[in-house]
């Protein structure tokens, strides 16, 4: 990762940084590397189930069009329900 990419990410005003989405969202070319995950040899993860769930929901809401589409559909449905 170049310094220019790092500076672009640091300039963002994000409170909850879903890094997996931000790296491609800032607009630079993304490369994917294949790797084999190795088992942890010492220590424990600091991520609890609830932390991982919050992280995934944050990524889904911030980097998906589905929540916006659902809100639009509900708004149109309520409009027609009220006036027709």
C-alpha cells in the first residue's frame, strides 16, 4: 500500500472504519493476494462474536445499496398507503 493510499484513507471522516470496504472505495487500483490461513499459535483474538457482528453490519450498511433500496420502497409504500 502506497503512502498516497494511506493518506487518502486517513483523510476520511469515518467513525467506524470498515477497512475491507474502504480500501477499494477510496478509488485506487486493488490487488488481491491468495494466501493460506494458518492457525493461531499463541494468544486469543480480541474480537468477540458481537464485535464481529457489529463490524459486518457496519460494512453491510455502509457499502451496500440494499438498505437504501429498502428505505425507498418503504417510503413509496407508505405514500401510496396514505393517499390511495
